DNA sequence: AACTAACCGAGACGGTACGTCTCGTCTTCGC
DNA sequence: GCGAAGACGAGACGTACCGTCTCGGTTAGTT
C-alpha cells in the first residue's frame, strides 16, 4: 500500500519553487505592452523591465515571444464572458455587443486584442490559441443566446448558426480594424435589428 | 538650343533626373515583401536589396516605411475593381465576393492586404489612405450594385446601405483574419442568400 | 595543548557537520577547471556543477573565487616548499629556482598564480592571504639558504636580505608575467651567478 | 606595368569613413572609467554609454577590452618615456625608477597596467602588443643609460644587459604586484646601489 | 523518541554584461 | 542624382554567471 502510494506521489520538488508572483507580473506586463505597442513592438527586454524580472526568468519558462503572448492571452481570455439574460434575444444580443464594443474601444484590453489579432497573422500557433480560447468563447455566448431564444420560441429553430454569428461579429471586427465608422450603441442597435430579421425569417 | 530649352523650363531641373525605373522597382519590391513578410517584417534594407537600389535612394524620396507603404498601396489599389453585371443583385454580389475571396486567399495581394491592415493599426495616415483608396472603392462597388438593383426593382429602395455593406464585407474580413472558417464559394453563396433576405425585407 | 584549546572552546557543534566529501570535491573540481580553463575561465557555477554540489555550499565556506583558488592550490600541491640542501648557496639557489620555474611554466599552477595576483589587487584580504601562504613561504626558503650559507661562511653576513630576495624572485615574476624571455635553466644559472656576486660583495 | 601601378595605388576608400570623433570619445571614455573603476570594473557597455557610441562601433575596431585599454593608455599618456640624463648611471637609474614608481603607485595607469597583465595570459596577441608598446620602451630606456655609461666609462662594457634589466624591473613588478614592501625612494636607492655593484663588477 | 540546528543538493530569483545582429541614418566614392 | 559600400547610434537578442534565496531532505546533538 505504501509502495502504491509512493508510486502515485509526484517526484519531490527540488530547488526553489517557481515564483507565482513573477509569473503573474510577466503575463500582466506582456498584456500591457501588447496593448501599448502591439505585437511587433513587444520585446522580451521591455517585458522584463516592466515586470521587474530578470530576462532569464522569462526565457526559462517561455521559449519565444509567441509562447509568451499565448499565455498572456490565455490569462486574458480566462476573463469570464458573461452572457446577458434579459429575457429576449434582441436584448441579449444588444447587451452582448454593447459590452464588447465598450471593452474593445474604451479599455486597454481592446488594444491588446487588436495586438493579438495582428500576432495571429505572424504565427499560426497564436492564431489557433486565439481562435480556441478567445473567439470560440464569444461565439459560444451567442450560441447560448440563440438556444434560449429557440426554447422560448422567440426565433426560428433551423438557423445556420455559424453564418449568423459571422454576421454579428464580422461587422464588429470590420469597423474596429478599418475604422470607417464607430462602434457605438447606434451601431449595436441597428446591427441587432437586421440580425433579428434573419432570426425570424 | 540647350540653353534655350533650359530657359524655358521653370524649375531649373539640375543634376541627374529621378530614375522612374528605380521608383517602380522600389514600389513593386515593397508590395512583394509586404505580401511575404507583412508590414513589421518589411525593412527598408530588404526593399533596397530586392529592388537593387541604394538605401539612400529610398530615403531620398520617402520619409518613412509608412510613406513607402502608402505609395505601394496606392499602386496596388489602382487596380481596377471591376463591378460585375450579371443582371441580378444576387448574381452580382456572388460574383463580387467570389472574386474578392479569390484575390485574398489565392494571390500574393491577399497577404499584402492583410499586411496593410496590420499597418493601419500602427499609423493613422496609412489607415486613412487604406480606407479612402482601398476600402471605399470596394464599398462603392456594392453601392453601385444596389443602385442598379433598385432601378430594376429587384430590391427595396430604403436601405441602410452602409450597414448592409458592413454585413457583407465584415464576415469576409472576420473569416480572413480569424481563420475559423474558409472563404469559399459556399460561404459566398450562403452569405449572399442571407443578405438578399435583408435587401428584400 | 591542542586538547586544552579544544576543551576551552567547547564548540556546541550543533546541526549537521560540514561534509568533508563536499569540501574535497569542490577543491578538486576547482583545481581541475583551473587546469582546463585558467583562472579567468573558472566560474563558481562550473565548480558547483563539476563537484556535484550546491552553489550555496561553496559560498558558505569561501567568500570569493580567489579564496577558493588559494585553498585549492594549497590542497593540490600539498605545497611543501622543500628547501634544497646541496652544500653550497649557489647550488641551493639554482635548485630552488629550477623547481619554481618548472611549477610555474609546466603546471596549471602557473596560470592560477597569475590569476590570483590580479585578484589580490582588488581585495586586500586576499592579498594578505596570498602573501602569507605563498610568497612568504618561498621567501623564507631563501632566507634559510642564506642562513646556512652564512654559517658555512660561504657568503657575507651583513646582507640586505629582503632586497636580495626581491632581486631573486622579482626577475622570475617579471619574465613569467611579461614573457619577454624564458624561465629556463640558463636563466636560473645566470641569475644565481649575478646574485652570488652580491652575496660575496 | 598596369598591374604594378595598381598594386601601388591605394584602394579607393568606399563607404562612410571612420569617425575620428567617435574614436577619440571611446578612448577618453575608456581612460575615464579606468581611472574611476579600474580594469576589472571596466565594461564595454559602460564605455559605449559614456562615449555616446554604439557598442558595435567599439567591437568593430577593438577585439577585446585589453585591446581597447592598450590604445587608451597609449593615447592618454602619449607615453613619452623620458630618459633622464643626470650625468651618471646611478643618477639616471634612480630618476628612471622613481618616475616609474610614481606612475605605477599614484596614477590610474598603475591599476590599468596590472589589469593588462591578466589579459596577456589569455591572448598572445595582446601579450605581444603589451611587450612591444610598454615593456620594450622602458627596457630601451635602460639600455640607452647603459650605453651612455659605457661611453663615459662609468661602467664596464661586457654586460649581460638583458639580465641586468630583468634585475632592475623585476623587483619593481614583484613589489607592485605582491605588495610585500613599498615602491618608495628608499627602495629605488638601495636597488640601484646593488645594481651598480654588478655594473662595475 | 522527538526536537532542533545547521548542513546538503538543487535550482529559481533579479541582475549585469556579454558579443552579435539588424535597423534606419549618414557619408563617401565613382559613374 | 544614382548605385554601392560601409561606418554610425541605437537597442534587442539569447546566454553565461553573479551572489542570493528557498525549497525538500539529511545528520548530528540536545531534550
């Protein structure tokens, strides 16, 4: 029994344990610099300085800038996407979009997200993680709103869900990146209005 | 005679005239590298090498990388966007999108355009030029299709045109950048299908 | 006496005693690396790795690289400076110098000793140890040779001993460090020849 | 003929010429830091910062710290070894040694020279330069003093000059490095006294 | 037998400096 | 003016060690 237990036990931790404080500091610093200067403007040196950490401590745990950004992104993505529940699909979508617009235009996270999107164009690993951990989460929120709407019979059941989600988030990204028109409440309202037409057929 | 000619010229054009060959070579090289390595991966050094030109010749005529990219972009954007005319709005939109998808996914221009979009995030001047010379042209094409459709009474007249255009091009950019689904003919067809619902109310 | 001293001190000797095995391993490792890579190429890190010892175990017992090297050299050579006794001062000095030349030029100790010299320039504590443990021992050997010579009436009694010793060891160091001429037997012979002139007046 | 001519013609200087201003700034900065922090405390990084120069500009022209220090010292001191001429060999040697003692003990050059010695042990090229530019110059001074003394018949002609010079400079280095006794005027006087015995037989 | 103190190995920590690289700029040459 | 060449200031790269700190574990007394 003892032997069994022992075989289960992990190897005893040797040496000084990794500093959780440093890890946090590095990931936060990475996110901050990403927001300020974008992916290409992010240097390990700057992260080390900002996080008050030795460069080696970064290189010890992440072997590339992309790796670091992926982890920072994960930390960022871990933020709870709260799915509004106003009782109607229209209300839920409006709320969801307004929150998203606010985060993207009025918080540092917005810039960081743009930086991340830029980063995805340079590294497919980042692209994958960005899609799985960030984009999918937000698409999932819409899917849940739709399901609730179907159950309540507010919208029709035979939706091409993925396409509709592209029609919701696509214009958002388009405006955010091209900047030809603002991401404001009017846009949220009119966009949702059009989407509702499609949801009710 | 030579003297006479010179006296005619207002600006006394001294020294060797600017090499048009070099100018073309530089702009083409810039576009090529933009396509290969993106905006941040573009260095004047690399352009000079590729264009077989001295670095100083670039700096003499363009103040910055952004300046250079803007000019290269103008050259690129000068490409005629031909507006399809199949007789129906549905057909026109399908054609327009399929062409756009092809260019973006199967030609070097696609990468260059993504590179440019990335560049816009770092420089508002580039952003402006990109919008005016590139985006607007393509939005204009859709507007023309809509106008013809209204004249033919294929679609209703009281459209929120700009919003509908966002609903067309937004999903395209979204898929191009995020890569969660392909930019293929099926997508073009289903996207246009949904848009047509909105155009007919 | 030793016993008395010990009983007086009555060191409480609590906790785990110092590991003699580690001590040996460290000193041997130091000597080995010294031989391979010289004084400048010696790092505490490398010693710890080679000796399979934690770095702290080194820092706990030695304050600096120079400290460590001094101990390693002492251990390695057992460093008994055997004072030759050939019957004549001339013979004794020749023997002494030839031995010294051999050690300095044909063993790793030569390089190590030079490295130590540099270290002494920055740390007076090390300088003191180096003088007491290395230099004085060798100067004492010459003093003993002189005393025997005086007793045998081979040399005069009123010597400025310290100055003469400088005249013996000085040229040795000079050639060792500057390398403008070899530390060979010819040098030993001619040097002793000149010194004998001064010893006999 | 053409070939011959070509071989005579200097290569046309291509590219930007070396900046004399930077060269001066680097050497002055090196000298300043040498004085402040000594040889071991001198880092290329610090020199670059102080001289307001890119690190590469230092590495382009000097292979190592020792190289740089050699040039800085040469420049700084212009290093005229003035050979005293008091009329007697005794007086000349006394003067020469007292000057040397002063420079070595009371100026930053002393520390620098010691630092250079280490470097010579790791790099024979530096060793060579050190010998030729520093040591030989000073040995030459003694040779000249001896020649004048021989002409004036103050000393015998059949000297083993190199050995005697070792007997003069050796003790100086020995005391400088080991520090067992001071480099003072008393030492200069008694050392010269002994040397004179050998010079007169 | 339990407790305590000092050791041990391992290895992470914040740092400094290394020598290399590439950037955009500057400065010269010869055509 | 142009191409080419190459030095320049700047600053990030990834590595090597520094000397310190912090773990789990050992090895002796002392209680």
